[in-house]
C-alpha cells in the first residue's frame, strides 16, 4: 500500500467513525466466549476417546471414512490397501520430514518398502513450466497428507502448508488420505485457536480446515460430491 | 450491479406469475430453514454465541481504521500487497492494470459478491483476458448470461433440465454427461479443471480477514476457492472493507455461525485461510507467487458514518432471505440488485442511494423475522423504516414514486376531509357509485389507475349505510347526545 493510499483510507474511515452509530459496540475488544463446562473438559484433551468417537460420527455422516490404527506400521498397511484399491503405486503427498513434524515418523520409509512411491511436488513459479507441472500432477488418483489437528465437533482435519507440505495433495486429487494422531484432536475451531497457538499464528501461507469430501447442492438442492476437490476422504486415526 | 430499478413492480409481478420459480423457492426455502434450525441446536448456547458474534462485529467496525491498518501491515509483512479502493472504478482499474502488467490471458474466479457489485468480469474481458466462474452455480449463471438469485444458492431458480440444456448448447456436453446430477457435476469438474490448469490469475472473494495475522479466509464447499487461490500464479482477493475480524479466535466464532446459518453445516467443507503468497524461501512446494488484496469501500465508509452502519455487521449467510415472506414469494431477481432480500433492501439503497432503489425498503412486511434469525442480530426493520422515512424527504423519490394524479388526488382529499359536510356527502356519493358498479356486493374491476386495487383481489362495495349513520342509529337517545357533548368539550 502506498503511503498516499494508506493516508486516504485512514482519513476516510476516521471521518466516518466520528458520526458512526454502531449498536452494541464496545471500546474494548470483547473477551473470549467461555463455553460450557462440558466443552471445556473436552477441549483440554483429557478424553481423547470421546473426542475421537465424535470425530468419527461426524465424518461418517459426511460420507468420509475413518480407520483407527495403533501403529505407523498399521497406518502404512492401510494406505497400501487403499492404493491397491485405486490401482496405483504413485501418491501425490507430503514428504518424510513433514510426517515427522506431525508425530508420524517413518511413514514414508514403510510405504516405500511396500512398493509405493511419492511424487515430487515442487511446482515451478511461473510460465509454461508451471502449467506443465500442474497438468502432469492432475491425473494422479491419490493424495496423502498428514494433519496438524482434528476438530471433533465437525469431523474436520486441519492442515498447514509448509516445507514438504504441499496444498495440492489434499486438493487436486479425486481421493485424499490423511493421517491424524488422535492426541491432536480438539473439540471445535474456537478451541483449536485457543489451545494451539502454533496454528493460530498461521505457520504457513495456507491453513485449511477440511470437513468431509467436496460437495455441491447448487442444482435443484441435490447433493453431489467431488465437484472440485476430492470426492472421497479417508482419515487414518493413529 | 442492477437491472433498471424502475421496473421493480414489473419484476415482482413476473416472479409471482412464474410457476417454476415458485416451486423452486418453496422447496429450497423450506429446506434451508430446517437445516439452519437443526444446526443451531448443536451449539450448547446459540444465543450466547450470537451475542458474541454481534459484539465482535460491532467492536471491529467501531475501530475499523485501526484493524484495517493492522491487517494491511501484516499482509505486507508476509509478502502480500494491499490496495484500498475508495470507489468501484478504483478497484476495477487496479485489477485490470495488474492483469495487463502481468500479461494475464486467463482468469478463474471463485464466488465473490464484491466482484458482482463491481461488474468486474466485463472490464476484465475488455483487457483481452478470458474469465471463468468456477462455482458450479455461478458458472451456470455466467454461461447463461443470467444473474444469481440467492447469496448462497445462486441458481435456485434453475431446474436440472435447464442446466442440462445449457451444458449441451454452451459447452458441448453429451447425453451421457447429463443423465443425473452427479454426472453433470463430474462433467463440470472436468471442464473447469482445464480452466484452472491454464489460468494465470485467480480472483476470489473474502469471507473474513484477520487483522492480527494478515490472513484472508475463503469458504467454499466445492473446493473451487482453494483451487482458485493455489493453482494460478497470481491470487487477487477482493473484500469489502467491513469483512474483518481482530483475531483467529474471533474468526472461529464467525465461521461456526456462518456455516450453521447459511446451509446448516458446522463448518463449510473448505475453510481456507491464506497468509501471504507461497513461501518459496521456506520451501513451500506450491501456491501463488503473488497475493493482492483489494479492500473495496464503494460507499461503505459513508454507511459506517450514518444511521445504517449496523448493516455492515452482515456476514452474508443468507438466513434473512430464507425466512423472509417477501423473498420467499418473489425470489432474488425481483430486487434488481446483487444483494437481494432484507439485507439487500437496506444495503443497496444504502450504498447506491435511495433515489434509484426506493421500492426496496417497501418490499417488506416489517414482520421482524429477519432480525430474529440474523446470526449477528442486525435490526433490519429499524433500518427499513429509516430508509422509508428518508425516501419521503427525497424530492426525486417523491416525484418518481408518487405520480402527479396521485399527488393531486391526495391534496384534493385533504381539502375535502377538512370539511365534514362535504366529506359526508362525498362518502355517500362514492357509496352509491360503488354499489352501482358491484355485483353481489363485490367490485371485480375498478376503472383507470384504481385498477391496481382489483388486479389480484376483489374490492368490497361500500355498505348502504355509512359508519356515521350507523353510529348515530345505534346511539340514539342519551348516549349519542352524551357522546356529542364529550366530543365537543
């Protein structure tokens, strides 16, 4: 913003605010809303099982699929099974360090051992190279990512972009698989920003909450899935 | 932003006579209301959340200068560019200049009310670029050269068959692509994906911006909001200056409210928060090279300083449309504005002046249902009344809304009504006339300009005896005299 543009904006707004009449406006920023006791207990993360149960119920209602597993080995086996079902060995996804950063170390090694390969995802900045790269990635059937957190109330997963954490793996593909540690579950979005200052600070250029598969009801209010984003979402709960 | 405003009553007439539209509205409105009510119950105390949402909106706007400045600095710190557009022309010029400077040939758009308000597509096309709307409903509207009729569900006035015919004619769909809605959706995905892969620039709206982090939030269910802001090398986010909240926690309150009020979802499928462009230095593998945020004023600061500032609390959920008995009957197009329904009836005359949109505040029964459902409790009826009052002081509106014969007639009536004898005589004469015109006590058609009264209903003929006559008969004797005495004193 140029200094002139900023000055114009501030002058116009300050002029207007002199005569503003805004019902319910307080001079101070309103304090956070404190939820009921039940919610606070849930948010503090003491009862992971209850949160996980709710998460599965909510995602199930949106036609998402969940798989509780007990080890990284089991997670890799589940992913391999899904890859087989979709008849592919090449996955668009996060790199090994990214999975380590969300507490799932060694996943990529185990997938490689099972004959799966991850597709390099660095997209060139501009021009035809960018177009060619995106067009090349487009036919890949499966995307694999981790998740930084889960929201039990809505069955959402929360993903931050970052080094080795592309956005495309949860976006471009028809089927998205995500690995989420159950101890990263909070109740609702409000709790997330309160309990996870690391995420509230927006650590990457993109923080996204994904709540079920892509959907639309634009035509005659009829639900259909996968209009732009993935039509299927599979969440492996570790 | 609008169709010719003078034809408001004509548009209403057409909408009410459109059987297909009436059927679609009945279906959609009932469903949207039901899902909203059910989902609000999933809050432990939805009233407390609404109060909080209202407090956040009110406080933020009361310090808008501070929060926009904070937001701007934070976007810039993350490598983005911000532009304050005082007028619509400023905004259009900024985006078109950018497109030209960067050699943009193709643009994809995700839903944005602000760009509709600017009619940006036409200006961008004039730079030589092609523009593709990517929200399924907005794409249909674009292909058909139609207008959206609802904030959240742009093509509720279309049937499946209409869409199928359009896809066949405009974008070469085969019968196989059109057998059912999921197939049509898959066809749209394939066709629009090609546009995404080619696009140089993505233009999105903004649901909320966060001052403390410099983030813009874009909510879509389809995922086109994410593709628009990830695949093209340039992302332009277009927001009204009022779309800002102080912190991520405030954002959470607004988003939890927005999904529930709009479509009955606890959260929109893709709640996408963007903080600056791709951070390549840090090793982010994808995302846009550039981020531009355009903050549009276009009359909003003027609203902020007046009696209608409260309308800027609006979070664009559409709940007031779905509940409004007038919207339910006439749909979105009749309002002749990008922002239809009760919120539009305040916002449109507020932003664009009462002279051209004086009918809109009257398109309301003032029942208060909009205030009741509003997630931020905006007192829409209060502002509708304010606008009606304003209209009576506007000579332009008075000249336009009240034809000469009516003004003369009202003056004549006033003159007569001040003379009791003449008034009683005229009343009796009128009664006789009416009884002559009536059949079985009802008048089916009044002559001349009075015909409006009998267009959709019959008019009862005046009874043989006037009120004054009956009063005198019923109160014969002492009572009547007593009445007269007390009336005189």
